C-alpha cells in the first residue's frame, strides 16, 4: 500500500508528514510525501521555491512529478534539505512545482493519484495558517498553503485535511484557531517522535521542532524567527485535528482567488492584493539586505567561541526578562548576527558546552545562569 501525504507548506511540514505517517500507519507501508523545496534563507539563499531545473539527479515519477532521492543535489547557489531527508527517512519525497500556478500543482496531484492509486491522501499543515482568511495581521506565509489547498480541492479524490500543532508556526494564535479546528484525532507522543529524531538534530524547521518538543513533554514559551515571536508550548501543541477541506477553501480568500492561476507570478499578484504582500517578496528583500550586511560588516565565517557564549549569556538574560523559557537555534543564530552557514557549528558548540540546556530540538533558557 502507498499513502500520499501533501506537505502543505513544504519545509518542516515534510518532516511532520513522516512523523504523521509513523503515528497513523506504522510500518505497514511507505508514503510518498509531496512537498515544496522551499527552505528558509539560512539553508537556501535563493528566494522562493525551487523547481526541478534547480536540481541534478531527480527521478521522474510521472510526466509532471519528480522525486528527490538522496543522490539529488541542488544547483548552487540554491540549497535544499530534501536530499538529506530522503537519505535519512524511508519515504519518497516528490517535488511540488508551483511555477505553473495552481493549475500545474493540480495536474501534479492528479498524475500522482492515477499513478499511485494511494490508500489514503492527507493534506498536512503544521500550525494551522492554512485555515486563515488571508488578511490577518499576524499571518506571514500564506502563499504555499493556499496553493496546495486550492489544488487539493480540485482533485477528484478524497483528501483529508490535517492540522498539527495549532498555533506553533507563530502565525495564527491558538485562540483564533480554536473555532476553526475540527476534532482531535491524535496527540503525538515521544514515541511518535522517534521516527524523525535523527532529522530533528539538523533540520531547521522551527514549527515542526516545537511540535516534536511538545510531544516530548516540553512546556513553556518558545521564541522563534528573526523577530523573536513568542509561541506558547502547551498541552494543545502535540495535537492533530481533522479539518474540512471545503470549509477551509471557503474561508481562505487567497486560495479561492488563485484556483485558475497558471503561473507563480499570478499567485504572487493575488497574494499582494489580498494579503498585502508576497512572502517571496519578503525573502527577496531579506536576501538583498543580508547580502548588503555581509558586504558591509563581513560576519565571521568561523565561530569565536568565547564571544559567542558571552553574547548568548546576554541574549538569555534578555529572553528571561520577556518570560521566554525556550528558543530555537535559528533564532539564536539570527539574534547573535551570525552567518546562517554557522548554524550547525553554533548548535554543536552550545550542546557540548551546556548540554543541560538542550531540550531537543529546542534550547532551554534557564531560570538562572547554570
């Protein structure tokens, strides 16, 4: 049997899809996880999602769908976490290519359904922003979710909408989401996390990292992203809710507007009109800013361990004053103004020097200096 899981927003949703498969279906079969190659600028300095022409070594699944095996490589300067995911997880990772708009993604889904005859199809979103209208002031990344939602609603096959870790992506607060969430159909546990534990040691996803942490029992307030958004880690963090696909489409103004789009440029234009921005524009602007900052200040390409630990002490003291109990390594990397390529070096330094603060995969802000 084959299960098809669509990772609504790409990135960490693909990792959460693997954990969901293990929790729901066990070892009875393998999944095809359809996902974007769209990583944050820490991993991929090129704004927006990657297409098949940004990789070498892809394998054709259907005329419009390519699998990303462990041997695939992104073509520089692009980067991608998908080949390493394929190397560490037993599932097939297939590439969502949004360059031809929702019409193109719909065609990809239809081809996969015909080719695989999957036992089940799930559309998975971590955080719940797929349920947004599109005009919420806290919404940051609606585009990818809207494209997959719009495409799934046009496929002639039963597709189940799943929302895991409501509120954990730092976009729609849990209090706003509650009325839109369907019934809880699963609560992740530490055992469920075992299937992706090796991936959590390196993957940069913050929302899926917090999902796994709450499944392991971590509670408190986690600060994430470059803006330092505070996200509550509660008993509702590890829950999975079933949603209504048609209701989500009715609510999601952007998804409805882009149903017949044939290019990514059209999708972006609708996003600017409805949401007031395109998240790819944000990435373009941030990439330009990072490049300018790099040329001006030349951030170190090697860690000054003593300086980093001193800066960390100051960051933690300020975080404690804000009521923060945990943070992500991405947040620390950006708060300390380190080059993104140093994220893994930073993580290794912190874990080796202060192992008692590693609440895998998060970093615990101690009540007092230990």
